[in-house]
C-alpha cells in the first residue's frame, strides 16, 4: 500500500474490520492533510502507571485483582498499589485480554513504567498505547486524525478522512443502543478518540470527570494556574529523596511490619559518672576519648550472653530464629548524610577502651562520609544514645532482621531517697526498649534490662569482664 501511496501522491485509507475481511475505501485525501490510520497488527497495548500525585514516584504492588489470560472491561479493578502515603486502586482504561503482568506482588513500580500488557478487542487499539514517555516521530504526526469542532459547545472531536468520529466498534455499539450522537460526546482518548467512559459520562451513568483526558489532548494548551497555586509553588520546595534518606524510607517501612512492644526503666548511673570522670584523663593520654557509650555497649554484650535470644534474627519465611554467637552491636549516629547505624564488631571479645576506639573510628568515617558496606553488615543488636541530644523516654524502631533495640535517654540530676531514708542527688538515666513481640516476651525483655542495668549501676563489675 505504501508503494501505491507514493505513486499517486495521496493517501488511500484502508480500514480492516476485525469482524471480517471486508475493506472500506474512502475518498482520497491530499498528502498535506493529517489523517488517522490504524493497523490490525498493532493490538498489544502497554498500560503504564500514571502519576498518582503527592510527588510519588514509586509504589509497591500490594495485590493483583487480575491474572494473565483474564478479560477485563474499562473501569475494572486491576491492582492495588501502596505508596508511603496511601493505597490506590488502579482501574483499566481498556477492554481486552491481559497478556502479561510486568510486576509481581511486593515489587516496586515506577511512575511511567508498564504495569501490564493488553490484547485489546478493538481493531483501532494499536494507536491507543498508554506509553507517553517517548516523543512522536514525524511519521506519527502524519497519522494524526483531523480535529474538527462540533456544534455542541465547540467540543473538539477527531474525524477520520471519511468524516466519522474516531471510536471503536464497541463504543459505536453502545452509542447506537442509547441513540447517542458521537459528535456531541466530549472525547478523552488519544488524539481525540471517543472512549466507552466518555459515552457513559455523557449518559450520566458514571460521574463527570471520571475519565481523564489523554496527554495528546493537552498538548499546546497553556496550563491554567490559579493565584493560590502560584503562591503555593513559591512557598514549597520539592527535594527528591536520595542516598541515606531514601534508604531510610525503605528500612523504616520494613521495620514497621514488625509487631513492636515497649519496655522502659530508669537507671541510677551516679557511680558510673564518677568512674568515667576518674578514667577519662588516662584514656585521653592513650589517645582515646572515653564517653559513656562504650560502657552501655559492653554492658549490653554481657547481658546478651545471659539472654542470647535477643542477639538473634527472625527468619519469617521459615518461621525460625537464627542465633548469633558474635555481638555486632549497631550504634545510631547522626551524620551530615543523615542517620546511619553502623556496628561495632565482636564486642564480646573487646575491652571498654577497645570499644571506645572502634566507636571513635566509626564516628570519624561517618562525619567524612566514608563508611563502607562492611560497617553496616551483620548487626545483631542496636543501641541509640538519643540522650546526647535530649529527651527521656521514646519508642525506637527495630532494625530488621534484628529483634530488639534500646534507646538511652538524657541523664539528669534528680532527687532520690537513699538506703538511710535521706533525700540525695542522683544521676538518673532512662532507657526505652523495643522488642519483636513475635519472638520476645515481656519477661525476657525486662530480665535483660535488669541485667544490663546491674552493670551500669555497679560499674566495678566491669573489672570481671576486662577483655
């Protein structure tokens, strides 16, 4: 046919009906006219994930309502997707058969990427491809339908060279059954095609505005922006998440799938304050800055030996616990890149001074942005010393696949009653534990906390665990 077109300098439009092999030939149209042609072969349509607003660029597929081989109609539910803000049900824009699902449940789908492929029922569906990310070629521009204004409010409709409104046989059948003039229906399909939903809106069967216009209808139109929207854009700044912040979104999403329970207590660290004060000058002489955190870490390791279940990880798929003989204790650190949680390796084999050296090295690499994947690998238990910033009690989130975490609050000088009944000043520190309630019960968590607390309230006991 291409050769015939070139010889005669005009387009002969052939329309092949899917219901038979009859060929309808329309009048010749000058070469300069923009017309629509359709191909019976181009029946595979990719249905892309459209922009669902709120700055969301990726979602997780939570449930499919269809499977490959199913036949669907317009507005049938296809799947449910979950963003960090809400769940959204995706409905079909086409009628046809599901050929391929591009994403499985719990996989990430990006805006603009294909969700599934349709084998559409209509002979003209090839031109209705939902992919709008690539620009049209000059050949595609020549294939655009002629746009003409109907007398019903100046609505733009697409006309084929034969003068008909651009619509599929299924849509024409609905229009004929309801005695609807398609020239009066506002089109929303690609390049002005009248869709089934357009007819249903015209008949008030579905609410007006249910069907969104295809991007090809919006080309060349100046966006209408209200003064409120203009003011809003000047007051808001969009910053895409990346690096540590983006990783944190995913890790916290996973963490909140864990059923947390909390346990809190307070510790009198007056003796620990005195011990640290007497040791910090000697530690500094050895080139080590001695803070309270190494004591917290070492006490946790000692208590973990008594309660090894808190040093395990939960394998949900196999419903089993994996006990770790090594104590790689993760420490939450604030860095210029964001909150990171590297770990001190093999704490069970190290002295308090060695732990302090490792903590200092992690902090230096964190501030310089030089932490490596090895610094984060194989953590078994977590501590967060939020008291360095402020606050007392909190509810920390477990770092999966670990099963417990402790958040240490601020140490304050408070009045307490001593053994003789006298009111004395004491250094009181708070701690908040969170545990995975699938595998840790309240008694175990409280017992571990008491063991940890005993070493901090009686720091001379560290002499018995000098290594």
